[in-house]
């Protein structure tokens, strides 16, 4: 067990972690802004990956072209999800539980629909940067580096959107207080639709970036959803950079624990950390007070 | 209870007892057995969701734990299922007590996620602690309980076992709801601050209710194990949680009739949807969304209000 192995595991941990972060940010956005735990988020991620594969193989577009098509389509799917399963329930008692159920219904529709349409098999998404090079004694795959870089870019873009633009500020205001947001004339329905579109597009981006590394298949969203929950909870709701830090932390902890201690108890270890942190700091590690 | 409600309940009870004679095919009775087991599980889940107004995403672990304790005792030590089934329930109750005592400091989605954490950890332990749990090799040939010399291994005989447990559970939950404890839980569900100010020891009440819910979930899981005869780590999968969630919310949470109606729909509608072939579960998903959006309070409360509007008012008028 040399240093190069350690560095290799850190590299895997960081790149996986960045992917968890990208996935979790969308989950966190909807949770924070609309107050919905979107159980279909994993399926949006899956649809993003499957669409990229479909567009790439049938229309013959290159990786970036099919990525853009898939992201745009998924943004629209997100708006549709909001319109069908969330908007009618606004203001109903038990909103959180009911939307949990309606998004669970959506996830069943998407997953089983995907199995029927595309079959329950893994698809390979090819990229122009799949070669593996050796850097400092560790194996670095181009796909992982590109995933990491694009995620950093997407997170920064999202951060500037949320803090600088008027629309982004309206999103944040609605997350802080829906009542206050209505008072200053923000149309909540449009904000929620925007939140869903944004979150679904981010989920799709995560799926597209990860499919070349982990393949695309109809069940891929299920395991990711649970990882996403842990990330959001560790980060504290609505904190983008918190999601990044929590995602990186989970990715690192997972790969180091898996390599050095036990690969069998990897998920249990992640959840154990989460349980302890939740008990010590119930609002997450990066939640600002107030 | 009005006279009409009382008569309706009596009629339902008679129908429930006659189910195996009305539906003579083993497969249909089998579906009713499953309904009974899932109804028990959903009633247990609804103690947390409906009576207490809290979240749990960890009940699949309680269901699975009950199944595992009872099955392993029966298979590996040869104890009679009549003892292992209660042992499964009680063991799960003890685990549920610890889980509730640790988790119930949190509220809302955080409570949901921490209970999910317990479930994931327990499932990995069951997968990997192979010397005790058999891991992915499954627990096979789980014996059915015996009455005298006859094993209750047909849907017809097992149906009455499940029905007996279900009726006991319904009676038990009903008497909780009428008790001081149950009213305390209702107060806590409606307004936590006010319940505290009234001097209700809410943490204690919640832990006790969670423990009861866990015990009943374990019972349902144990009954399931001795009916299907084979369990594996997927018995702790989230699909069982989603089942309970769908049943409780579609039927109507916080009521006794809701989980019962919800279960019958949950078991029989997918069977009926077999004509949709591969699209079966996608169609089921569509039905769930439609149901939540158009009947958010649940089917049972909606049916009750329709009943009151059309039947009762007409009788009086």
C-alpha cells in the first residue's frame, strides 16, 4: 500500500464526490425552494444519461451536442413534473408527505417506462476524452477530469446566477420565505417551475457526465438518490458550496474507507457518519444560522 | 359510533371471515393473505405518520428485522414459529426503541433521513454478517406454524392466522386512540408547542409510539417470512417502505380504514394491471399521481364524506 495507491484513492474519491455534489445540488434546490423531497430526482438523472446515449447513437451528434439536447429536454421534463405532481398540491395539508408520494409515482413511471422502452440493460456513452494518462504515478482518466472541471464550472455559474441575477435572487428569496417573496411580488408558481427546470437540468448534467464512467441503465437513479440525501443533509438545506464540500467529503470517506478498511460496509459507514453529524448538528455542517 | 357504522363494521367482519369461502381459488386467497400482512404493516407505519404526525423512512428495516429474527430462530435453532413470531416482534420492538430514542430528537425530513440511515446500516449488516444471517444465500425453508399436526402452509389456513393478528391490531390501535396516551399523541400531531405547554411528555410519548409501531412492523415482517418461506436482504429494501407509504397516503393517513382500503388497492390493482403487461408499474405510478393530486386527503376520508352526504342525509331527511 504505497503512497501512489493513496493518491489514486483520493483522486477517485474527489471525482466521485464532485458527481455526488452535482446530483445533490438539484435535490437541495427543490427541497429548499419548493419544500419538496423529490423522489424522482434519481430518475431525472437517469433520463438525462439515457437521452444523451439515445441522441448520440440515433442522431449521431457528438458528446457535447447530445448533452445539450438532453439537458434542455430534461429541463422541460422538470417543468412538467412540477406542473403535474407538485403545483396541484400547493397549500394542501401534509404537502411534504403528499409530494413525496406523487414524486414517487413519477419515479415509478420514469423508471419502468425506461425499462420498457430501452430494456433493462447498461448502455455505454462514449466521449472524445476517454483515454487514461499517468500523472504522478496515478491513473487519471480524461472523463473524470472533464467531469470534475465541468462540475466546478456549473457550480460557479449557478452560484453567480443565484447571487447576482434578479431571477436568482428571487429564487433565494422564495427559499427563505415564500410568504415574504409573495409580498414583494414574486410569482411563486413561476419560481417553482424555474427551480424544477434548473434542478432537472442539473440532474441530467450529472447523469450525462457520469454515464461514461458508470454506464447508463434504468436503475442508476436509485442508489444515487440515497447518496444525494446524505449529501444534502450533511450540507444543510440550500447551501450550494455546502453540497460541494459534503459531496467531496462523502466521496473521499467512501473511497478511503472502502479501500483501506472494508468495501462491504462502505454505505453503512457513510450513513453512520451522517447519523452522528445529524445528532451533533441537526441542521447540517454548512447551514448558516438564521 | 352510529348504529349504521356499527352495522357496516359487523358486515365487513363477516365478509372478512368468509373471504376464503367466497373466493375459492388459492391465488385470490393468497392475495388476501398478502393484503392482511401489508395492512398490518401499514397500520403500524401509520402510527408514526398519521397518529404522531412524524416521518420515518426506516420502517422497511423494522419489517425486515422482524422477518429475519423470526426466520433465523425458526430455521437455525428449530424453535416453533409460535415462539419465534412474537420473538421477532419483540426483538424489533427493542431495536425500534433504540432507533426512536436516538432519532426522535429530530423533526421533519431530518427525522426521515436519519431513520433511513438506520435502515441502510441494518441492511448492510444483514448482507455481510453471513455466519448468522446467511447473507445473499437467503434464509430458506422457513417453516409455517403448526396447529396440532397440520401446518398452516396454505393460503386458506394462513389467512385466518393473519386475520386474527390484524383484528387484534385494529382493536389495539383503536384503544390507543381512545386512551389518554392516544389523545396526547393527537395533541402533539396538531401542535407540538401547545402539547408541551399542556405538560404532555412528548419525547416519551413519541418513543413509546415509535416502539409500538416497530413491534407491529416486526410482527408483520415475521408473518410475511413464515408465509413466503424464503427471505433475503432485499426484505429490507426501500420498496417495502414505498409500499407502506403508498398504502397509507392513498388510503388516508390517520384513519384505520385508510390503510385497509389502501392495502386492498395496492395488492389487487397491480394484478388487474397485468393486462398492461410490461407497462404495469408505470401505469401504477400514473394512478398514484392521479390519486394524490385529486384525492390528497386519501380515499377513505373521501368515501366517508360521500357516505355522509348521500346516504346518511337521505336517511335522516
